[in-house]
C-alpha cells in the first residue's frame, strides 16, 4: 500500500493523522502540487481529478477522496474505531465530519486558493469569493465553540474522523490569518487536546 501525499497540504494530512491514530504504516511518495506534478497523465490515471491524497493498494487499485480512503482504512484496520461503532454513533460522527468538511475545511481551502492565487495557473481566483469563504469558516468556528461547550469531541465522547477534519482545517487556517479567538474557550480547549495527541505530528 502506498500513499501519495503532499506534506504541506491539509487534505492529505487528514489521512496521515488517521493512519497515525491506527498505527498504520505504508510507503509514502511526496507529490509537489504547487509545481503541478499532481496534474501529470500518470497521476490523473490514479485520480482523474488530479488531487492528492491517493491511496494505491498493492494490486494497483487507487482510492482518492480522503473520506473514502479513511472509510477503507477503517474497515481494514478497525482498531481504534474512528468512525463510530453503533448505527447512531456512525451517523453522528458522519454528520459532524460532513459539517466540518463542507462548512469549515472547504471554506478555509477556498479562502486560501481565492485570496492568494496559489493555483492561478489552473483556476481563476475570485478574491471576494475567497473573503466570503473566510467569513463562513469563522462563523462555523463560532458555532463549533458552542458545540464543544457540551461535547468533548465533535462527535460526542469519542475522538473521530470529524475531529481530524476540523483540526486540519483550523491548523491550515493560520495561512489566511484565521485563528481561534481568545473568547472561544471551548474550541481552544479542544484544539489544545488535538495538538497534544502524538498523531498531530503526522
Ligand atoms: N475532496 C478531496 C480534496 C483533495 C484536494 O483538493 N487536494 C488538494 C491538496 S489539499 C490538491 O491536491 N490540490 C492540488 C490541485 O488542486 O491542483 C479529498 O478529500 O481528498
């Protein structure tokens, strides 16, 4: 099994942290996405969208989309569970995973891409859209602070894929100067706990 990874990018980090939490090790190949190495014909044969991460299995099968990769790994390596074990826990964790991805992670990503123009060789940056995405991410962090006042983790009492997605989004948000606010004490408590986990180094 081999992971196509970009050390500086937030999406592949989600998979690296997920693997670290489960103690999964595999070959890792770095792909320079700023140089556009992800857009080669060889990489598009592995993922037609040309995005990283990609997990390549020993028989050559490729899985992309970080949540799909994590779903495969969860089934192959069930311990410790990171996507819930009961029907309700699975649904609750996926609910928060989706919220964290759509309303935080993707918003931070759009803010980054559209305000910095980092990928202007392959997309048209719209700075106003980027600024709006940053506002949306900040609003979600405000809501998350309230949620974490009554929940240890995003999905309740156990650490999960939803925490990994939100953590990678908030850490990456520093590049667009979006940070947890001093009065967001519950979000700060949760962020400190995420940073204290050994997997945060992945
Ligand atoms: N929804 C995808 C997003 C993948 C993605 O956008 N990856 C970024 C790195 S964070 C990438 O490969 N960007 C390079 C490009 O867009 O050319 C997932 O969850 O895996």
